[in-house]
């Protein structure tokens, strides 16, 4: 992190801790606030500010969580990509609800998101897949994500086989790979404050509008 980025980070964190979150109402758009916080995280010099924890659960309620990368967000929701055979994909297909957590610790900020999840279109997945580096596209074909692997050499053999298979041609979108979109029903903004008297503002979707309330820390 550069010296300028460090000063920016300290300034942003200081503002948040000192000023906290304003009183908001249902006319405010939580996605606008998310955009402001996301840009602040980007500008602060945090490594991979797009990292978010994705929590899923089996139909009988056994949870699991892992870090994934946010690739797109808008009024429709938050998009990430994975192998459809992975554990997270299987759980999301069987129990299509998810929770996301952005934790920008150095800024003392968190955003929690909960809502239904669904696969995005193949066309949208293809559009993103084409932007990935060739090595990452090869890797998507070579990895049977979440399945048992005998040793690293087996994976490297599969990578070489895939490279040979698509030598001299574009790497197509695997039929078993694509994106999911979490449509937020609740969004909570957490701002660290002094003496652990943190600010928490929660938005809950109510049709085409949002209801908001402040929560105890």
C-alpha cells in the first residue's frame, strides 16, 4: 500500500468512526450507499476489496461459508461465478437462499446482505467468461471443483490436457460453469464507533421500496 493510500485509508476510517452513519429513511437507496462504501474501499488501497464471504446451507440447515469475488452489482443484485458442481453451487441449487458479508476491517466497516439466489443467464456468464485470462478459462475446464483430488500432479495433468484440447482456438464457456445472483432482501451497514457503540442500519425490501431501522450494536 502506498503512503498516499495509507493516508486515504486512515482518513476514511477516521471519518467513519467519528461521524458514524446518519439517520436514514425509506426514501434512501441502500445500493447507493453500498456504492459509496465500495468505492471508498477501492480507493483505500485494501487488497481485493471485492472479496465477500458467501454463506449457503443444505436443505436441512447445515451451513457452510467461503470467500468469493464480487464480479458485478446493480439494482438486480450481486453476482459471483463458480463451477456448478461445487459444494456451494449444489447447496444454492437445493436451497436458493444466501448471505453475503463484506468486511473492510481497516475501515471498520461491514455490509451484510441476505436474499434469494438464482443462476444468471448463459449469455451473461459467457460475457464475463470472455474477459477472464486464458489461464483462468483453462482452469475452469480443468478443475472439478470440490471433488476429491489424488494429488497436485493430477490437476496439472488436466490443465495440460485442456491446453492441448483448445490449442490455437478460443476457450469456450464450460457448460458446468457460470454465475449466480443474490437479490438482496435485507442489507445491513455496520460502522465501527468508539467504545464498541457501533452504528448499524438495516434496510428491508418492501415491494419496490425499502424499510429501514437502526439496530443496537
